[in-house]
């Protein structure tokens, strides 16, 4: 991908993350229902992208700590009608945002 494509993927991922589109949470996160709003806000407002966690500049992964727990979130790309990989620039791409405890990865 060229720089323009990478910037577009990052923008589309940021929009999906801000809207929490296609969001799923792991079992461990679902058990933290009293903190769910704080967890969602931390993912939505995440800006700590760097070479270690975002080497390709696509804004498709992040990690943060909250109340003594480490969390990961990631975005995967799927075909609109099934669960096979999809090009993130495909207009029919379905983004799935997964939030999990780091220990569940």
C-alpha cells in the first residue's frame, strides 16, 4: 500500500473505532461490566499510536491500562457476507473491533 492508502485505512479505522462499529469484547472484558463505559471511552479516545504498536500506520491495534488491567484492542477486516479476510479499502469491508484483556490474547 502507498502512503495515501495507508492514511485512508487509518482514517477508516479511526472512524469505526470512534463509532464502536462492529465491536465485540472478550469474556474477560464482558465480566468487567461495571467498567465497560470506561473501557469503551479508552478505546474510542486512544491516540498513542507509535512504531511499536502501529508499525504500518493503519491504526488497527492499541493497548492501554485501566484500573490495574492491561487491555488490547484490534480491528480485523472481513467480507461483508462472511468471515473471510477483506481488503480494508474495499467499500464493502466489514470492520470488527475486538477489545480484550492482554492476558486473553
